[in-house]
């Protein structure tokens, strides 16, 4: 399976990573190479095999549905590149 | 006492208990060694003030008779662990300036035990890599040199941890292992690296790469040290929903040195084409050592071994693409400078393009691709089914009475920095060929230095154990360590 430049552009966009047009051919080649390596998986007979969801058999832990922490907006915002008046600030989203 | 930084954790603990040395003295020795080791680029954020304060507190605790085995022991922490108030950026530009407001469970456990924090250690960005070259800080350098003073990789992703332990900059270090990132660097630097069973050590506060595979563990100078340090790192943690509800045993007390009657499997599928003679010979030698100690050596088959790497390179990037979606330039870390009229999508795309390095971008995109509509079944689901089969291979071996499996840790000794620059990504991924299987199966594994190649570089063997039987595994590793008698140290050039 090989990836076209258009598919590479689409994957980059889905991943929200800006890729210049000039870089697309090399990206497509690289991704194709890796996918080709993965093609080997096609040789394995997986008929009737369950896909693994968790490597250690255990029941997911549950806890009481209650607030356990909070009340620290300054700490939450302390690492934000742009925070104003107790909010994360982002470029305009809605016109 | 001189050269206190060269002590093992065990020696330091005993000296502290006898009052022959103080934690302040140990800590100063390590800080001095770090100061003189800039050329190794192992420590990337030093915390000397914190270290001195913690050492003084540890000395008081020892005086008060409240010490545990790790009290007063100076350690290094891989950058991937969040430490409150200390830059923690997993060697990524996208986390430039990130200073956590909270503490990872592993580091909290170490501080509760009285360990002393020397600083943060270099690694590959988001723990993705096998050479430590994918780091925003530049590569860590192996204290072992190649011919003519050639600079070698310490391996990756926990390259800074391995280099620091091998060069005696700290007594032990934390690492994380998603596909071999503790064991491969340990093998490249003549140190011991233990990856515990999935769920033994909490992932809370460890910056995530691939959550179903990530596991933190100790990197130390000896097997006994690994037992002591694992005991302090491991816990049952309500903050991590995959933390196993099993009490943490006293691993050191399980080190009897007696492995008589144990069955050690030699998996025939690991004898790959092109394996260097040195490594094949070392493997045979390791089997002889265990046999001489009374273990039974058994030829076994793990038939799906060949498919572990391709399965890993579907599953790990898939999980990474989800985990790393959080780096959006909004809540923490870096945000790209935006142009006139740029909206939120441009902000995401520019921030991620300049914040992530090439290998991380590659894995995010591969992960995005294998999870996208139309390919999910063909790649991701198929890889998860193959993973089930790989785990079943191990279960079958253990059901047949095998206690542990012996294999080489890496397909080569440490190689030159830059050697992989022109290689395609798959060449680099082949570094993980012996290590990645047990991550897929969730099993514990330990790399022990057993010999040297023709040019004197360290070589490691790994033992793979039964789930949650780290005590047995460490005991087998101890026997291997003792029989190998590996004492070589890198000659100081830095």
C-alpha cells in the first residue's frame, strides 16, 4: 500500500500538523515505507482472535461518582500560553 | 570515603546506616560529578538547591531512625516524569516552559522514601526513539567511547538516565519503557535496566506516549539496586486505573541467589539472520551461566515473534496520536506565533508543526492514518489481534513450566551518534526487535550487562519473567550478574 501526496496532506490535516507542499512527496514516501513494513501483519491468521483491549486481565476500577479535587483555577491556568480573566484564550472561533 | 558518587545504592544505604557517610556528602559528590559532565548532556535541568535541601532532610530522618532503603540516595529523574515546580517537558519543544503543578506518583513515592532529586535527565522526545538524538536538548552521549574516541549513542529513549548511571553522576535513575526504552540504553551503557509488569508502577504524572505499553522502572548499577529502587517506585495507585491491586513485596528479600530447578527458555525465533557473532556467543554463554547455577535450559518457540515489531509500530503510534492530541497550544506549553487572520485550526497546525520534532510528527501521522476510517480494521484491529497472539505465545511457554526467558537485549552494541541519520525510519525501529515483544505482552524484563564486544563495548542480555513475578526475575538476574562478573567502567574522557 503506498500513500499519495494527497493522502499525506489529508493525514497531516487530520493530525493538525502543518506540512508545506514541498515536504509532501518526502512525507508520502516515508509513510509508505512504514506502512509497507506493517503489511507483514497480513500474513498472520487472526481468524477468531479477539483484539486485545487490556494487556493485564482486570476489571476497570471504579470509585464513587463524587468530586475529589478542584477549586484551583490559578494552578490550572498557570501554564497556559494565553490566559485572561480566569479563562484560556484562543483566536476567534466563531465569526 | 572518596568518590562517593561511584557507590551503588546498596553500598550507600549501608554506609548511611552505619553513619560512615551523610546524604549531604553523597549529594555533593553527585552534584560535583554532574558539574564536570556537561559533555555527556545527560542532566538537562539541574535541581541542586532542591537536592541539598532533600539531602539535609534525609540526614535528619536517618538520625531519627526513620530511614527506608532509599533514604538519602541521590537519583536522577527522566524528563518525562512530572515533578512539581521543576521543568518537565519530555524533551519536547512543545512543552517549553511547562512547570507542573503536580507530582507523578513514582517521584512522590521516591521522595516519600527519602530519595534525593538531582535533576531531570535527557531522553528522546516523548520517549520515541532509540538513540536519544530526537531530543530538544540535543543528544545525550554514551560515556563509553568507540574506536578513536568516536561519540556513541547511549541508546534511547532513556539515554540520559543510562548515561548518568554509567558515568556515576547519580546512584540510580528512573526510566520508562514502551518498546525497550529502559533495557536498550541499559545494554548500551553496561548498566541494569528493569521494566516491570504493566500495572506494577503507576503511570500517573508520567507524560504519556502509548498508554497500553508505557511502564516506568529503575535504571541502576546493580541488580540488587534495581530491587531496592523498584520497591520504592512501585505502588497501588487509585490515580491510575490500570494500576494492579497487588501489594508490593520486599524485592530485596527475594534475592536468594538460588535458581536451582528453574526452567529458562531460549526462544529459537530470536536467533535472527545477521545477528553479530559477539551477541550470539554472549547469549550461549549466558545460558551456560544459568545452567551452571542449576537452572534447566529449554529450547522454546514463540511463533509470532516476527510480527511484534509491525504490530508495535501500529499500536504505539495509534495511541500516541490520541495521547498527543492534547498539545494544542491552549492549555500548556508552546503556542506558535500566529499570522493576521489565522484562526484556531491554523493555531493548532502551526503550533504542532513547530513544537513536535520529525519522529514525533511521523508517529502521530502514522497513528492518525491507521485509526482513520477505512483503515482501522486493516491495520489497528489486526495489530491488536496479533498482539493477542503474541501474548498467547508467552502464556503457552509459561503454562509449559518455563519460569523465565533469556534473550539478547539488542541486536548490536552502542553505535555512533549520527549513524541513523540517513537510515529510513524502519531501520531505527529494528533496534527494538528483541525488546518490544514483552511490552506487547505486558511482561517484566530486565537487561543485565554480561560481556563486552571485540572493541570493549558493553553487551547485555535480558531475562523476561512471569507477570508480577519481578522478585523471581530479579533473582535470576542476580545469578546472571554474579556469574558474568561484569565490572568494566568507561574510561573518563568527559
